[in-house]
C-alpha cells in the first residue's frame, strides 16, 4: 500500500465582511476598571473602547495580565465589587447601558443575550450534575421551557457541537469527559439559549493542539450556522490568525491597536504589535520560502510594566525602539491611521 | 572534555538511548501488586550528537517529561540503556551517579515552582557548587557572578529573593543554576511554555547563545512544534510513549511522513491570516490513555490511514530515507520494494 498523495493545504483568503450591512451589537466606551479602594488601587483596565458587530468574531489579544479577562467579565457584569471598581465608561447593548442594569435584568442578559465560556470548563460546570441536567436546567431557567423540551434541545445542542453519542453523554458527569469534550459541552450549554454574543476567554489554551484545532473549527462552523457574534480572547497570535475577523491588541490595561485581521498582520502600526509578530517562532517560513534561513527571533527588551505604577505617557515607551521624549510624557490615544485601522502611538505623526 | 577513545566509541554522540522504557505502576491489588501500568515511555531509542539540539515534541501525556527525568536519573528506567559519553548510566546507583550529575542538567517548565522563593538568587546558583564541593567561597562567588553575566542577569540581583523576579528572569536563574557544574547536555523541559510571548524570544535566544558559548548539546522538549522547530537541528515526534518520526527540522516540517506528524502540522495555528484553513485536517477524538494503549500502532485509533496490520503489529522506527525515520506500516511496502 503506497502512501496517499500529500494533500495540499486548503488555503482561503480572509474576506472582510460586507461593510454595507454591519450593525453594532455592543459598544464599550472609555472603560476604567480598578481593583482596591478609591484611595489605593491598581488600574486593570484603562480607557478601553471597542465595539462588536453582528456576526463577526472580534479577538482581543495580549499578554497575561493586560486586562483581557477583566474586560470580558465587565460585559457579563461579573466583576467582583469590592475589590473591583468600575470607575468610568459605558457598555451599550440593545439600547441599554449594561453597567447600570439592576442585578435581575443583568441576569437575563447573561442567560439570553450574552454567554461566556472559560479556559477551564470545570470552573463553570457543576461536577455533581450530569451533562444533560446542567444543560436543561440552564434552558428551563432562561427560556421557561419544559423539562422534556429542554432535554430534547440539549441533545440537539450536543449534536451541534459534534459530540458523538449525545444520548449517552447526557447521562455522564463532567469528570468523565476529556478536556476537549468538556469544552464542547460548555459551548453547547452557552449556545443553548441562542445568545447574540458568545464571549470565549482563552477557550483552547488548556487543550492540546489537535483538540484546539477541532474546537476552532467548531466555533467557526457555529458562527456561520447561528450567526452569533464572538468575542474571542487569547494570548496566541497564531490562534487569532485562525479565527478573528477583527483584532484588538491590548497592552498593560490599554488598547493599543485595532484592525481587520489581515491588515493587522501585514501592516502592524504599533511598535508593540510589530514586536510581538517578530518575536514568535513561525512555521510558515519553512513552508513558503524555498531557501529559508533560520533567523534569530527579534526579542523585545524588558518586561510588561507593573500595574502598581502610574504610567504618564505611552505604556510601551520603556520598551519601544522608536520612543522619543514625547512618548514618556504624553499619552497617545487610539486614532485612525489608515481607514479602519487604529493605533495609540505617536510615531505615525512624526 | 571527552577522551579520544570515548569519542570513537560514541561516534560523536553525547548520548545514545536505546530501548528505553518507563512503566509507572497504577493502583495496587490486595497483595500489593500493581494493578496496571502507565506505559509512559515504551521502547524509545535516539541519539544526540555533540553540540546538537534534538527537539522532542508531542501532545500532553506523550512521555516527554518522563524521558527528561530518566536522562537526569530522577526516575529509574524499567528497561533500556542510556549511554552518556559512552558510559551506561541507566543502572547506576545514587552514589555512582554523582560524577555524572553535573554532566547532564535539567531546566524545568515552571520557573515559579522549581525555585525556592525564600532563597536568594545568588544562593540558588551557588547551591550546586556547595553540594558538589566545588571551590571555596571566593571561587564560588566569582563563578556565580560569571554565570549571572552569562544569562543576562545583573550582579546587583545576586542578593535578591527569587520571588522578586519576573518569570523570564526566574527562568534565567534556573538556567544559570543548570550551567553551574559545566554540563555537556541540557534537558530543557518546556522552558518557555509558561512565559509570555515577548519574553519567550529572550529566553530562546539566550539558550542559542549559551549553546555556542559553552559547547552544549540540548534535548529541547516542548508541545509547541513552532518553538521546537525554531531551536532544533533535528526533531523527534512522540505520541503515547513512542517515537513516531525523527528527521532534520526543515525536512520534518516540509515533508512530514508520519500521519501523526501530518496532523500536528495541520493543527498548529499559523500566525498568518492569509494561510487560514477552512477546516483543519486533524484526527477527531482524544488521545487514548497510556494505561491500556492501543495494540499495534499507538496512533491507529485516530489515524485516517489505518488498516488491518496497524492493530496487529507495532511499527518499528526505521529510516525510510537518509536521516528520516518513521514508525508507520504505510511504509512497509516501500521498504520491501527498495
Ligand atoms: N479580583 C482581582 N483583584 C485584584 N486584581 C485583579 C483582580 N482580577 C484581576 N486583577 C488584576 O487585573 C489585571 C488584569 O487581569 P486580567 O484581566 O485577568 O488579565 P488577562 O486576562 O489579560 O491575563 C491583572 O494585573 C490582575 O492582577
Ligand atoms: N509518577 C508517575 N506515576 C504515574 N504515572 C505517571 C507518572 N509520571 C508520569 N506519568 C504518566 O506518564 C505519561 C507521560 O507523562 P509525561 O512524561 O509527563 O508526559 P508529557 O511530558 O509528554 O506531557 C502520562 O500519562 C502521565 O500521567
Ligand atoms: S507612542 Fe512612542 S513609545 Fe509608544 S509605541 Fe509609539 S513610538 Fe513607541
Ligand atoms: Mg485572562
Ligand atoms: Mg511534560
């Protein structure tokens, strides 16, 4: 038996969504989130603004501690207060400011309109409930449907997330499932109430790469089928390239760049984004170039600033190869540099 | 340094591993016998040449860390031999191991848990000299300063506690400590997996510099094939306790021959949206348990090409081309014809 011909890699060009029917679903504006007391605190999220459009996948990418999780928890109304303080800003959804909703109203939004999944599914799955029970309870609570109906729908959801033998899985407990299966159950549960936005916080970070690829395919598949918008949070620029339509880059609590995915990778404006893209080892250099020489990675000097220090100018200035005096003194705000491509950096103005 | 005879005997290899096995007992019967075994490492053979970096890649639970721990003899092998500079260290007793301990050193994944936070950075790096009684206080101090310099830490940091350092700096302390006794082989077990991307590059570049400076050989272990490819001359791909494919880096990435390597390559996210795939061509399902691994080829339960022979016979790792070894029955015919 001979080895089958090697299949070519199926490549597709990413096409920007049709700009005529874009509608903004959620708009975050000037969000500041602190931890501590009004007097003594750290700034975890510092003036963050962005929007999520219908049917798109927006990725937020950044290194650990830059404020990705805190940002997404604030949309869900899940910032623990205290010690969290939402100091400023608004989160507009469906004509309402989520930051000013009553607890009861927010709970409805959480179940019906916006759902969230996490890196470790065990944190949100109830270990003593079978898969079937936890899925149907969620639907009974939020959709007010009967147990029988909820069960039927739970099985449908398990099929949607491509779990083999869904009837059998319904009777199993979370610990009896593999990591990949658990993440599928989480996605199925989150989608069972047909949310308009699915927030996924590092959903594949704890998974092995072959399982990660399955979950990314599943999420792309579901987005196309259900027309759900996805807010995808990750630290991995490889994953972003695989899943995002649009990307928001965060650094030390601030947003520093925003663009459509192809544009961001081809034409990074902010020196931090540029540095990150050069600092990652990449396989495509072996795959494309005929005569690829292994280049040393361009390392970024220094480390992320401590959030205990107040930053006057650009938070990246101490590590930036282009920094001038202005950078250490004045804070650059997000500005459109190229149509649809925004960055918080003084350099384009010099 | 290596003597001339060992040089000829070892054929330029720093380490030659052959038939290495590690079965961990799982559970006990009433009579105290193990109920089962986890076949963590099952008949693995490879060599690393002087000055070479061999990358070991595979998903979690494939046995990578166990191989590393066997090589530094933190674990005792169930079977097999490990010739370090020509001498078999697989059966040595604790006392007999001492002269070899300096020669092979391990750098661990988690710089947070592998260093005692209550020790000063300088003490962590001088500890190996004290344990192995190498030099007096003045000499040790001098050596520690040199090591700090080599790994890019400042002398003033010698008196700081390890918890005051960032992740990348802690990994530097770990590396300085590993370098203390002039090792010839370094086992780096996921040395950058816990670090942020911008810091990963700093540590990877440092390891490359040290390799030249100190004439080191590396076994570089990681689950991320992009990282492994970047630092390794050759790559060994592992799955459920066995090596599936071994080849030079460029060859392996461009022409993966084992179906498992192919699926790894199809799965790895590529930071280039223009190369986005509609669907990843990866095996469905999860990695089976090493307690009752599949018969025959370990990958057959997920392999898209599996046929009857795959369940019956364990495919042996063998060269199908010069310097390119694969363990897969798809190549049996090719081999017989040749
Ligand atoms: N409950 C909390 N109390 C105090 N600080 C917090 C809390 N949650 C998050 N932070 C701080 O906020 C910053 C942003 O955290 P996070 O959003 O979790 O980062 P990311 O998800 O990007 O890794 C971090 O510095 C973190 O230490
Ligand atoms: N001390 C131990 N006792 C029992 N099983 C173990 C032990 N150490 C490792 N294993 C098992 O051996 C297999 C290989 O583990 P490991 O070498 O850590 O894999 P990797 O580093 O590739 O993730 C796993 O299934 C693991 O659970
Ligand atoms: S504002 Fe200045 S310091 Fe900040 S990234 Fe731009 S050039 Fe660098
Ligand atoms: Mg987070
Ligand atoms: Mg390991």
